[in-house]
């Protein structure tokens, strides 16, 4: 009777035995889900219709027996603290792990094990998984769009110069770094744009309506990020200004652009804006769309920066004024450095949202990465492979967005003054 009581009501004296017993039950529950999902082997006698019931029951009992405030097993302690605090937490933990064990193998089979990677035509995709041949054949178009094949070296050169300049800004001495950053922000974009379009050096001119793919996504994103940030800072300062004209202009601008969807802004920039230009003035559609994105994102950036400005105590302003600093010196050397450091997560979030909003330019006829995928999937020779294209696009966007997120976290940690 005492032995049964110890099993039903776990006691600290039998801790090691119960933890081992509970761990075995949990492993059996996990193994049952894996075997039934992957190999169709029924370990506990549960049917596929209720494949989670018996494993869940075994896992729940096992979680109950390992749930001690402290054990001699560090891994069990961490598991209990984060995933097995109480009975409800244990059920959610088990269900989450079961779902992963059931569906991750199916996803991996489609992505890798049953997929086709080598070939040049649709007929080469004979497996039951993904047809990555589709991505391989169309990769150049996904990267460069309809840009002439013989001129793609210009795009490559522009981005190589960009990466070299960014690398130089990290390696250069502090006294030279500021000049490299100024060149990167205000000179290089125009050099790169001229190189890609062919406006310099007697290069063949390439119209923007054939630009596309990932290159166009990056071009739009880089220009928008470079210019929306300073405009947003100025609008944030203007909204807090004591000059009525500056203040109400900034308020009106921010509220106007935040009150309309980006898709409307792009449509107006591409189709309506030329109607307001003089007859002898021409502004390329790509430039008009980039300007629209810049103004749209600048309004959101302004509110992010304003949050940082409002978080600073008045003592910072008073201290700067006591040193004889004027308005601009006070903001450039005292206020903005502190405010921008506080809102680094918000700034990074705005940049990431901007990067993910670039596919909307597809509605005005500019074929960026997703636009090229939509074009490729409608090709009669490659019908039925939209999923592979969207998975590829998702991976590309994840890599860039995750990189921006990690860099912002690193920058936030490096500038942190907390000890």
C-alpha cells in the first residue's frame, strides 16, 4: 500500500526513481507519435484517428512524475521551469511537441528527401516532393528580373561596391569612418543607380521597366531606408517644435501619410502623379514609387523617433542649454544620440516592415522578387510550381529580415549604457 501511495503521490524520497520512470513514459509517448506518423508503426495500440490520445496520456503521467521543485538532473530542472510548471502547461507542451513530431518529417520529406534538385525541365521532377528544378531554371530571373543578361555585371558591380564600402566603414579609423558613412548614404546611391541604369560611361541604357527580381527589391529598400530615416527624424523634431507652422505642417504630414494604405500611395505615384507635372517634365515610374514609399515610411519613422524624444527627461534639455548649446547642437550632440539609442528596436521594426512591403510595387507593373515568381508560375512549361517559388521567396525574406533584426540587437547591446 505504501509503494502504491508513493507511485500515485510522488515524494521527494523517491525522486530519482520517479524522474527516471516519468522520463521513460515521456520518451515512449514521443516515440509512439514518431513511429505512427513516419513509419505507420502502432506502438501503444492507438489508432490514427486518435493518434495523440494514448501518447498524450502517457506523456502527461510522465510529466507529473518529473515535476519536482528541484532534482539531481539539471536538464530536468530547466525543462520543469520552462515547460512543466503545472498540469496545463504540460499538456500544451506535449501537444506542441506532438504536432512538431507529426508534421516536421512530412515537411522535410517534401522539402528535401523526396524533392528533385537536378534537371532543366518540368519532366525532370519525378519525385513526390518539391521541384527545386523550377527555382534553378528561373534563378537568374528571380535575381535580376528581365534585365539583359549581358549587362547583369553592372548590378553585380554596384552591389559589390556597396558591400566593400560597408566593410570599409567597419575597418576604417574613426576619423575616416564618418566620411565613408557620408559617402555611403548620400553619394553611393546615385553612383549605383547611374551604373545600373547606364547613365554614365557610355553604357547601354536599360529602362527601369525591365529591372526586377531580388535586385529591384534591394534597390527600392535601400533607397527608401536611406531617405526615410532623416526625413522621419526631421518630422519628429518638427512635431515637437514650438513654431506653429513647423509643428502643424509636421502633424498634418504624418497624419495624412499614416491615414492611407501604401497600395494607394503606390497607385497614385504611378498613375496620378504624372498628371500634376509640367508637360516637358518626365519622372520615371520607379523613382515615383520610391518617393511614395519614402514619404509613407517617413511618417511611421517620425512617430518612432518622437517616442524616443519624449522619453528623455527635461533635465537633458536644460543641461544642454546651460552649456550654451543652440537648438541644432543640442539635438545633434545630446538629445538625438540618446533618443535614437532608445528606439533602435522600433527603427529596426520599421525597416523590416519597409523591406517586406516592397512586393506591393508589383501592382504598378514593377516585377520585384514576388512579381517575378508570379510571372514564372504562369509560364505554360512550369504550371503548378507556385509553392516552390513562394517557399524560396519566404526563405529570402527571412534571411534579410533576420539579419536586420540580429544587427539591430547587436547595435543595441553595443550602445547600451547599462551595467
